């Protein structure tokens, strides 16, 4: 069967080309004409029952093959008419019975069919296909960015993103093909006119000039057959033109076209009722026949009554569903009060005018995106983020959202209704509200949603409101991942590792380290942006180091050393690590200033030197970041934890790595060296 499917169409196209040269018997021509009309009807039905245009993506190729087949039938019919004066029963019946044996009537019917096909349907379908192809190509960058935003926010995975990108390209290819295929239909209509005129003139010349037939007999014999051939070819051509119009005007929906039309027309009984009374009102005009308008008006009124009954039934069902929903208990039981006073680890509060983002009936998908965010956080950081409790807050200003951490607001942003966020350098020509992108602080502007395509064409990155909020929430979770990692979470992660590596867990806890001590190590890693997905390797390193010390800094450094190239990987640009270093004298001076503390070693430099060091690092890192690079500060392993505690709170974006953690980079490029003289000069 697969072999037949592969060879059927190529063999059919070869036979169509053969038909242009080889004469066909009249009986075979009748069979092929019937096949042509039936196939055109089949294509029309398929076009009506598809749910979306891409479900019939082969339509442009089908249209070309059907047009070529019909033209081949025209050539075969012309050959039989001019040679034998007979081209089969089908053409003879159309020439004599359908048009009553009248050449004038046949020409008029043929001309009307051409006007319907060429002027009305073909021109309209061609224009819609052209506009659809243009709009589809213009919208491709925006659709690609929307897919990337959903992927980055964790709403979809790589496979779904790949499928959507393939669908976007397929849609662009389809509408581009339809733009060209519509020209086939227009050319076919023009060819039908020329072929019919050639048949009329040629038949008259053969009958009168070669066979010596009387003028009237020549018209009766040849001209009616030529008109019959034109009518036979125009019926399938008209069906394919209608199918072309249906395909290019079809909107994406979950039902076929017939179901959509009936449902939408019957959705409101008032228009049906007005149309019915309007038809009955026409009966009052003197001279008009009453029965047709009474039948039409009565049918509209009956349809309106059925529509009203359906609407009423839907309202009753909705009310019953609302009544069946369980009411919330208001009893002040200790259990309910205890549940109320619990603090949610992570929360998202929305102002009253932003509720549309969570209303699924209006297309709001913020809740789904927030749920999908937990999977992305687990993939990136290796922790299971707590559920995000989303609720409204009437005290928030209009168009504002707030991100809560253990009941305390840690971040806030704006997302005006009816807008999208355009990020770029050339936004001055676009109307909107200037702002800053909440994660990276880039220049941005909230612009009207209808200007999205214009902004994308100008080179801006456009993000919808839900993606902005989800991305901001993801950044907050990443920033406070250490605080979100609780003791129960550590127990759960340990149990997961124990299922596959029981020896590693049994050796580490509780004999060497308690869950609390493991939690502190993991929190320190997360606070520095290090993923803890590779728990097996981390636990093995902690087990070896814990035999000598249980201090926090050595344990963290042992875990970092075990992770190896994964530490430096997020900061690589084209496999190159761009580093800042300290002058050896300055590094030695900092080493000598290390002092033990309750939370590890700290740097006890004088305030002027500390401020100068931080200012120099901040200045250098900003210069490097302006070149779209991600610098890191590199120092000795024994100095790294204390230096991170000094620099981290003021320059959180600057990672501090030890020399041992640079193994993941193919190239290491020095971007600057901080000297003691620089720090003193800056502080002065």
C-alpha cells in the first residue's frame, strides 16, 4: 500500500502528459470527465471539513494537478470534436440537453460561470492568499519570539518548542504556496475562454470548409459540442475555485466549517427573529408572491425559537453548576485558623485590573505558566520550588504586581493591560510608557498590543505581560533559591538520591553530617548561583571532606571542586572565560587580613581599601558587561569564600571563582587586574 501511495501521483501526472499527445476514445473520455468532476467535488468537501488550513497542506499541489488534468481533458475533447464531430455522451448531453440545444443559451451560461469564477471567487481568493502570505511572513519573528519566551519561562519544553517552530515554518510555506497556486486558478479561467473560442472557430472551419456542411448544421454539430466541452470543464474549475476560497479564508478552530457557521449563526436568537419578521413584512408589498416569503420568514422564526431554547438551557446548566459547587466553610476551627496563619514561601499578588491574566475564559494563562515555572527551576537549579500562591491585592496600585517571599515583598513590577513590552534601543518612534525590563534593567517600553508587529519589524524584542511576570518571578526564585530550600526539601532530595545511590547517602548522613549541615552547604551553593542537580557528586565530596572538618567554607569549596566545569559553564562566551584578577601583592594583603567568624572567614581590611577594591571591581565589570560579556573574578581557593562575602552584596552579578574552577573553559582571557594603587586611588 505504501508503494502504491508513493507511485500513484507520479504515474498519474505522467499519464496526464500523455493525454496531451495521444488520442482518447470517447468512452474513456466520458470516464475521465466523470472522474474529474467527482475529484473536484471531493477536494471541495475536504476543504470544508478541515479544522485549519494546514490540515490540507497538500492543497496547492492538488490544485496544480487537477488544473493540468482538466486542461488535458480539454485537449482530448477538442481533438475528438474536430476529428469525429462527437466527444462522448457527457459533452453531448451538456451541449444539447443542459442548455436546451441553444448556442446562445450555452454561451450565456458559459459566460456567467466564467464571471462567477474569474471575477468573483478567483480574484477574491487570490487577494486573500496574497495578504495571508504577507501577514504570515511578517508575523514569523513575533511568533518565534513568543515560542522562545514560553520556552524560557518553562511553559513548554524543547520538543514542544521544536514542534511549534516547525508549524510556524509550515504555515509560512503553505500561504506562500497558496499565493502562487491562486494564479493557477486565474490562468485556468483565461485558458477556458481561449479554448472555447478556438473550438468555436475551429469547428465552424472544419464543418463548413473541409466537410462542406451547411452553416446551420455546422453550428448545430460543432458549436454546441464546443460549448458543452466548456461547460463540462467549468464545473470542476468552479468547484476548485470555491475550495481555494474556503481554504484561504478558513480560520483555525476546533470544528469544521459547517459546524462553525451553524453554531455562530444560531448563537443569538435576536438576528434570526428580526430577519424572520422582516421577511414576513415583505408580504405586505402588493404584487409580491406571499408563499415564498412566508416560508422563509417562518423558517427564520422557528430557528430563532430553537436558538433561544438552547441559550436558556445553557444558562440553566451554568446556574446548576454554580449551585453545585461546594461553599467554603466559614467555621473558625483550629485547623482552619492554623492554615490561615501559615506563611506561604512564595507568592504572587496582582492588582485588581490584572485579574484578566489568570482568567482562563478570557485567554489568561499566567497560572499555567507559573506552574510550569517549577519544572524549569528544578531543571536549572536542582531544587523543587514551593507552589506559588497567586491572589489579588486591592491595596496594590493599578497595573502592578508584587512577588512575595515568606510574606515579605521582595520585588514589584508593572504590566499595563492591553500592552506588550518592547525591549530595544530604537523605541522612540513607538508610543507607550517608558520603563526598564525588570530582570536585566534594559531600556524598554510598554506599547499597545496592536503595534507588536511594527515593533518587531523595527528590531525590538516583544514580550507579552504574562511572560514578563513569569520571567521576573523566575529571576526572584533564582536569587533567593537558598532561602527557599528548607529542611524538608533537603530530606526529599536526599531520599531521591538514596533510591539510586544508597551507599553515598548512608555514608554521609547522619554519621558524618546532619541534614541541617547539608542544608547550609546547599544553600551556600544556591546563593552563588550554582546548580545542585548533581547531588551524587556533591554528597561524595562532602563525605570525603567531612572526615577532616565540618566547617562550612571547606565543605562548600569541596562541593564546588567536585562540580568542576559546571561552575564556570554559565559564564562562558564562545567557550572563553573573561576574568578579572587581583594583583599578587593585593591578594597577599587580603589573605593576611582574613579573620574567622560565625559564618566563615571575613576580610578585615580598612574601610578605604575595601571601598576602593569594590569600586574598582564594579567599574571594570561594567565596562566588560557593556561589551556583552560576563566577567568573573578569579582568586586563590582559600580566599574565594571571604572575597565573595565582601563583593557579593554590592556586586551580585560578579561571580567569584577560584583558580581550580576554571577547568571548564577552553580559553581564559584576562580583562583587567586590580592593583593596590588602583584601590587607593579610587578610595581617595
